[in-house]
């Protein structure tokens, strides 16, 4: 556990150094790896051909030229945002943790063997259900294209294009729903240019066209979404509003993460860039970057705290990032992504804490083995889509 915590701290330090175009001194002074392992990690981080190869695999998050920054020898921009850091950390994480766990598993021969009866568990994929105004549903899956008037999808993202030849009125606004099942993820670009990433088990309601001159209103019915909002300056000053669970978020143009799962009593709004105003009942709070609003929908208590933004948005960069999280909460997150049912053989296992980052394309068996190596669990059993933690 202690060693793995060192890996997470080391990953963040290396990513920070690379973004500043500095030598990763934390890696050089680390006692976790041998000198040969350090050389190998550094070579793979800085080799041009290796960078190009990783860039090809990571095109999904090329939304803020973050990969261009990494490609140009990782020179720090004038204004470094957390999505730059998240992108760099995702690269470093894959290299550092892989090296570490190969090393650990090679040395540790005493792990309890898992019981695998019939493993039918796969990592999540790009998929969603689009519900049209008429009630018709369309299954959206990777590599399958769909197109209709002013809307097109490539199986990973659905894009609505604004038709400037007509002006929407309150009488002719049509709404669509985008539903992400367990084991899925998807993206949508709304007609105003706002980009939304939707996590597993989420649903977003939005207009096909926004009413010109009126607030741009969408509703997160449940789940988790990351919003990159088109600025109000591009829409005659019209604000962007998100409604969810007794709460309204108003923005002018910003990036924020919103988590409001239907079985959970709390709503979390995390600001990455810009400003947002969070309102619930008679309470209103303004957020600045690196702050999170926490709304308890049972008591209507609304509080603001400072957070590590990367922990909150890593999911959209293909990474699970857990900072001192109880295993029960971690398995709740994993159950949505892998579409699994989880049972704890002993109650006290639910409270075991874990610090670490895990790539979302890892198999569930690999992740559970990591938990074993970190002394979080003793053993596990997989039977079809069920997991028993021991």
C-alpha cells in the first residue's frame, strides 16, 4: 500500500515536471525503481516515435491542443489548465504503473489465486441510446454511423449543427434524450457548440435547437457529465444553465464536472475553468476554479470546498483516479463502467482505503489483482458478471 501510494505521487510529480519542460527529478531520486527501469521509463516518455504512437491512440482527448503541447516537447503554456496536467498524467501513469506492477507481480508469489468461473466482464465502450422527440429510439454504438436533419454521429459522439436559416421559438423546440447505459460512455456536441462528455449510467435532456435570445437550458436527469460550454459572447449574451436534482447551475462559458447519480444523495459540481453559479432553493454559491459545490439533496445543505480537479475529471481522460477512497465507493464506480454486481464477503472490506490511478481499459481481473498487491483485498471471485471481494 505504501509503495503504491509512492507510485501515485511520483506519477503526478513526473507529469508536472514534463509540462514545465523540466527533467523529472522525482523519477531520478525515486527508490521504487532500479536505475535501468528509470532509464527505460524516461526513454519511453521522451522518445519521439513513442510519443507519436501514443498520440494516435489518444485522439479522443485532443480537444484543447493538449497533445500538441506534449508533442512539442511538453513546453508549458502561458496558462496551464488541469486538462493539460490530466493528459500528461495519463501518459505517465500508463508507463510508470505498468513497470511497477510487472516488477511487483514478478516478486510476489504469494497472492491468493482468484476463482474465475465464467468471466464475462469487459471494460466499457462507446455506446448510447438516443431518444427523439417522437419517442423513437436509436442505438448508437462505436463505428456505426447515424445521420438525420442537422445531426450526425460516428459512434463515439453525436453532433447537432445549428441551422441559422430559421429562428427557434418556444412553440417549436424539440427535445432529445441521450442515455448512457452501464458499461458505456458517449459525447455530444449541442447545437450551440457546447461539448458534453457523459459517463456510464447517465442521461442528458437537451433541445435540438436553443431558443435564440433565451438562456440555453439542458437537464442532467442523472449520472455524471463534463461540460465545455460555448461562451455566452457567441450567443448574444445568453447564459447556459444545467438543471439537476434540486439544483441549477448557471454559466457564461466555462468547463465543469457535474455528478448526480440517482441512487446517491449528493450532487457534486466541480469547476475547472471560468465561473459558475450554483443555486438550490434560496441558496446560491459562486465557484472559482478548483472548487467543488457539494449539495445534499436530503438536507438541502450546500457547501463549497477546494479539491484536486484531476481526481474529479480523470474519468473523461480514460483514467480512474482514487484518492484515499473507500473500496465500497470505488467498486460503485467500477460497477457502472464494467456493468457488474459486486458483493463483499466481509463488511469491513468496504472501508478499506485505496490511493491510485487505474486506466479504464484495464480488465477487471487486472484491477482486482492490483488491489491484492496493494493489500486492499485478500482474494476475489468472478462468476459471469458478478464479483465477490474476499
